[in-house]
């Protein structure tokens, strides 16, 4: 802002009041404004001499310095207010972006819930249709129900297959509840024939049958169980009269363990020609093998004792050799542990890889 002062050219010395005229541009200087021209009446002087004019000049100069100070502070305040405005705008924009992303997230969640709702509705409808088909199959009146299903659903064939699948699953569940045994009624419900299947390493082996009289008392009438299985002792120990399921479970353990040991012996003879089977019994509870150590060409006699007849693993391993120190060596102690924890045909493969036997 530029301020100018114009004074009467008469150089008044008589004490009369002279008006100071200030022209400004840009900002109000604090003087009374009259028609775009700021007029300021200088203070009255007690004397009308030259000193009065000097006082008035000093007053105008003092106001000019004050106005210039205000002009220097104004730009600084303007920059700070502008920065503050920009900060507020940035915060507002960030808040709007967060709100927008939250809205989009909620919309996506709503769509997912709608999809899940439709899937649940379809599952409920399918379950109801399956129930109708199951009732039709159980009551042997499938023709009428199938006609109704064809009217209600286009996927009637698929629904019939699903109903058959659930029916088979229920039969398997019932089969599991009775211990996984095949039971057939005989003599008009007075007896039952039970089949016990054996398996080892996912291979089905022999099947054994029991014919049991249910009336007047529960007893075994006929069977094809091997004679070395203590059938009567198992029936007495497990109280077959009150809990037939426990008796069948115990018998199944004995039969499966026997079948497993027998299968292991067969695999040893087939896959390990260098290992000679010196002795074995009918129950396969005792097995004597002859090994040969590759470097020393020393013979080792290994005895496997299966004391627990419900397991396929030996409970004791005994080694004999001409070299008295060989059975006590760390390597052959590891071999003994391996034979007790692993089926014999698999343990021999590991021993060959380690170089313990030929």
C-alpha cells in the first residue's frame, strides 16, 4: 500500500486546522474514509507556529511505518491459512476414500451372503427331494413318487442316484455299527451266520465263517476257524452270551494277525531269495531266518518270536552267530530294533540297503 499526504500549500502558521489527505491502494489504513479518499484530521496543536506542522508530519510518518508492518505480516498469515486449508482438504479426501472402500467391502459381503443363501436354499430343496425318494424306495412305491418328482424337478435322474447313494451309505453305517461283519439270519431267525474277512496291507486274504445258535442260548454250532485259534477260550473269556460284539472283535484280531504273519512269511520267501527260512510253525508265531553278512561271509541265525497272537510284529528277536561279538555290535542292535518295529519283509529290504545282509 502506498500512502501519500497532501497538505495545504499555504503553510498555515495561524493555528487553523488543516486536513491531511492520504491516497491508498490495496488495504484500509485505519483512517476515516470519505468517497474513496481517506481523510485524517491531525491532532490539534496548542501553538500555531511551525512546530505544529512538524508534529503533524511525524504523526503521518508513524502511521506509515505501522501500516508497512501490517503489510509484512499479512502474507505470512495468508500462507499458513492456505496450508491449513489444504490439510483439511487432504483429511477430508482420505476420509471419503476410506468410507468408499468400506462401502464396497460391505457390498461385496452382501453379495457373498446372497450367494450363500441361494446355495442353502438349493441344498434344502435337494434334501427334501431325496427324502421323498428315500421314502418311495423304502415303501416300494417308487412309480408314483417318481412321477411327482419329474413334475417338480428336472434333475430327477440325478436325484434318484443321490437317493440310492445315501441309502448305501446308511447300509454301510449299519454294517460298521455291527463291527463290519456280514451277518445272515438262518433257521428262521433262530441262528445267524457271521463272516469275518481278513486283510493285510490293503489286500483281502481269507474269509472265515461262524454259525451261531441264538436260541435257547448263544453258542457256536459250526465254523471253519483254524484249530490253533483258541475259539472256545475266547468265547468264555469275552462272555459271548451277553456281548457278542466283543467276542467277534477279539476273534477278528486273532484271525487278522494270523493272516498278516502268514502273508509276511510268503513275501519273505518270494522277495528275499538270499534269506533262508529255517523254521516256522502253523500259527506263524515262530520264525527262524538265516542271514549272511556280506564282508565276513558270516552266518547269522535270527529267531522271531510272536508271543502276542493279536499282532503281526514280533515281541522278541534273538541273534546267534559264530562271531560272538557281532550280536552285541551297534549295527546289529539297530537291526534287532528294526525287526521288532517293522514287518519282517520290509525290515530285510532296509537291512540289505545298509549292507548288513547279503
